[in-house]
């Protein structure tokens, strides 16, 4: 909707890179947890192995698949980084994988509804209005699915108000 012809070749690499953003987002707090809990050496080793994996994948994939190969490398490297970080998390703190999966499913459900709204209305509504509408729909769905509570909204509001 924003770009005209000539950008079709960028669609697949962009899709892989967009998927990688999820793992980049998840990996950042994991790395921060490791650093905060005096596991910098473990985090550094994870980064080193991820770097080696990235170089190997780039050498293999870029000559054959060009930008698609590079974007696959970004995705696989970030998945590996998250997995390597998650190896250390149970050694640092207790967490409930079940609770994390439930939160993920609520977020995914809200995102799926948002995506359906975007797909249904993309040809009929201005993109800027669609972005605002779909963002509102996401948070409304998340609220309905109890992805966050009313108290969370009040807490955020109070954090911005004068004390």
C-alpha cells in the first residue's frame, strides 16, 4: 500500500526479518537478566556462539539465496540466541513456562484479531487510520482476554501523573 512496483523482491527477506524481531525482543531481557545476575561470561559466550553460527550461515546462504539467505541467518541466529539464553534462566530464577505460554497465547490471540482487521480493511481505509484502529483493537482484545488488568492501566496512568 505504501510502495509501488520494484519492491516485490524485498517481501520475503522482510518477512523473515520481521519474524526475527520477535526473537530479538525476547532475547534482550534474557541477556539483561544474565548480565544483572553476574552471568556476563555466559551471555558473552552465547553471543560468541551466535556470531560463529551467523558467519557460517551467511557464508553458506548468501551466495545461493542473497538477501533471503541473509534474512534467514538473522532469524536462525536470534532463535539460537534466545535458546542459549533460556538454558541459563532456570539456573538463575524460577519461572513458569506454563504461565509464559498462557501470556503468549493471549498476546497472539489479540494480534491475530488485529491482523484479521487489517486484512479485512486494508483496501478500504487509509493506512494511518487503519494503524490506529488496529492498535486500538489489539489492546481491546488483550483487555478482554485478560492480558492485562484495569489495575495495570491505572498504574501506568499514575506513573505519568503528578505526584
